[in-house]
C-alpha cells in the first residue's frame, strides 16, 4: 500500500494517508494572543480543513490527542469548545495531557487520526 503525504516540508507532513487511515500532525491556533477557547476553535477549524483536503470529515475521527499548556486552568474551556464541535455519537478515543508546547503562547495542540470513507 502506498503512503500519501500532503502539505509536506523537510521536517513534517500535515497529512499522511495510509491503508484507509488519515494522520494529521498536531494543529495549533493561528492567533496565539487568544484564550484557550478561541485557540481551540481555530485548531478545530484547521482540523476540519485538513480532513476535507484528505477526503474525510470529523464524523470519521478515530482518535484525538489533546495537549494543553495548563490542564488545571484550561481543561474546562477546551472541553466546552470540543463538545460543541463534536457531533453526538461520534466521540473518538481521546487522551488529554499537559505539555510544554513549543511556544509559551500556544495553549492547545490537537493531533487527529481519522478513517477514510
């Protein structure tokens, strides 16, 4: 089976597709001055755009890994946005962890694995 890579540079690909599965690189918000809710909305919009480019959508998300800059103060606000984004009955396997992200203004990063139709 072939491996397809999209939006690739020398270090990484934003999308990798193999054997009916789509892997997205970790997505962060565009405006790092916003709060965790605003950054989460931007991340999820980026994810939807990349899933569409890969030929799938958020209803086919299998797994999500969510990295929060400060899980104690940001978990609830991130979950509020996540819950509004996720359609009922489509909850993926998920892990949420606290992590030091590459820029202190980044409050949330989300990595996704999804199935192709």
